[in-house]
C-alpha cells in the first residue's frame, strides 16, 4: 500500500514537472516571437530615418519614474562636469 502511494506521488510529481516545463517552453517561444517583432519595429524605425540608439535610450528612460530619471541625470551632469565634458 505504501509503495502504491509513493509511486502515485512520483507520477503526480512527474506530471507536474512536465506541465511546468511545457509551459516554460511555450512562454520561451512566445518571448522569442515578441523579441523578433521588437527587432522588426526597430528596423522599420531605422528605415524611416530614426536613430534606434536614441529610441532605445528613450524607452529605457520611460521605464523609470521622474525622480529616478532626475537623479540619474544629476549624477551624470556632475560626472561630466568633473571630467570637463560640459
């Protein structure tokens, strides 16, 4: 009886593991598709004459709140001034 319970537990655990792995694989495939779509949009923007490096910087900055952006800009300005870059 105990062996049956252990075997059933292992079967259930293996089934759960398989389900997790299959979900992760599907999500990884979706992530790849989305990544390819993003690359296509950057290529389209570049083809239209936009600077993709600047676009990437803007996107990175928009992810931050205003206070975080201001702090980063203040530190950057301080470092540039210390190096005589302004």
